[in-house]
């Protein structure tokens, strides 16, 4: 039986900023294990806007401070893990807003990718683009089958997947499969994702998924945390260092690309197609 304690994520300056905004994540911690579950819950599709990314960023800070033993990232929205970046952050925006948004994404991702505690993505719905990145940035992925899809679909919108999205995928499934995957904007069904190693396990329902999550933590938490987190750092450091080196340059590139009228037209058409689909 879980003893759930709610995190006080709305402290200090943060409370003032977001007190009037709907809660877009729910956080609960098992008192016995100190494993925290973070549920994304921004209707309709958990698209990642500045607000949701900032909330994730704050919770990652809190978890590092409170010596969290493990994080499960999942969703409270039926059939959706995350629809990726909120396209409204890109459409008819201005340079300053876009720059702030991209910086928030970069910083939040870095905290998740370099978390010192073990992280599991329980992928209980579709997970395109940056939704896929969130999952790939965790240490382990368990995905519900059979109806959901995951992958980098950016090619289909006419925007390139950022280099660090690509490098994270490469580190998991290898260069050749990543290249094919991003160039075709391929979305994989659960079993296909398992076959290419994009996810680690499948589950037929939430009960089975939770049991697999618990087994993962049981195995990993049995070992001293310090050596585990040092090895994780070593495995990921080449991507992190390159990212830090190119972070500012990349933001400029994103601004140039997204503000281009042709890209704006592509996003508009993509939005219309999403809204008109049957
Ligand atoms: C140099 C590099 C430059 C730039 C790099 C930029 C990188 C970007 C990475 C990204 O993450 S881009 C985002 C890509 N995401 C997608 O393409 C997801 C699109 N959405 C879907 O495929 C589907 O919505 C879904 C499979 C997630 C869910 O399907 P379903 O349950 O059938 O819902 P609906 O499609 O009806 O959607 C409901 C509602 O939500 C709106 N919406 C969906 N996705 C987004 C989104 N990513 N951002 C904003 N809004 C989104 C959709 O338009 C619907 O709105 P209504 O007004 O029609 O209700």
C-alpha cells in the first residue's frame, strides 16, 4: 500500500508565478521507498509548453535536493504520454518568447537526462517527437501495448529534430536505425519499438507495467547509488558536453528556422491537418 505525500512544488517565487494556473503535473512519493511518480496532466494531449516544462524543471530540482531514490515519469491523460512540444509555442510567436521557450526546454531536458537518481518512463500513451525525447532521456522505458506509438515524427511537420534529440536516440538504438527513423519521421507501435530497442519492456496493462517498474527499481536500488550515478554520467557525458558547447548556437538556429515564413506555413498546414483529421 502506498503512503502518498504530495510534493510542495509551488514554493517561493514559483507559487507567485503559477498559483492561478491549472496544475499540469501531479506528484506523489512512496514514503517507504522514496520513489516519486510524476504524472503529466495538461489536457488535451500533454503538449510541452513553457509552463509544463517549468514545472518539470522545478520538480527535478526538488527531487535532487530531497535525495529521491527513483522517478517514474508517466501521464494522467488517457491514451497520451506526451504530444511533444506545444506547437503553439512555435506559431505566430516572437523571437524573445521563442528564445525563452527553447532555453526552458534545453534546461529542463538537461535536468532529466543527468538526473543522479534512476528514472523510468512508463509510457501509457502516444509519444511523438519531444514526448519520445522525454521517454528516451529516462534510464528505462516500459510501454503499454499494443495501440500506442512512439518516435521522432518531426520530418512530417517539416522541422528537423534537434541534434541532441538525434544523439540521444543514437545512443539507444544506434546510428543506422536512428538515421532511417528520423529521415522518415517513423512512429513505431509498441512491439516495433521493442524490436528495435527503443523501449526496454512492454506491458499489457498498467498493473503489469507497475510490476515491471518495481522490478527495475528493486534491481537497481540494491546497488550503491553513487557508483551507479557516476557510471550513468560517464555513459551520457559525451552528449551532455556537446550539448553544452552548442546550446546557445543551437537556440539561434532554432529561432532562425522557426521564424522563417516557410516553416510558419508548414506548421500552420500541419495544425490544420491535425484539426481536420477524421
Ligand atoms: C533546427 C531545429 C528546429 C526546430 C526543432 C523543433 C522540434 C520540435 C519537436 C516537437 O516536439 S514538435 C511537436 C510534434 N508533435 C506532434 O506532431 C504531435 C501531433 N499530435 C498528434 O499526433 C496527435 O494529436 C496525438 C497522437 C498526440 C493525439 O491524438 P488524438 O488523441 O487523436 O488527439 P487530437 O489529434 O485530436 O488532438 C487534440 C487536440 O490537441 C491538439 N494538439 C495535438 N498535438 C499538439 C501539439 N504538439 N501542440 C499543440 N497542440 C496539439 C490538436 O490540434 C487538437 O486540437 P483541437 O483544437 O483540434 O482540439
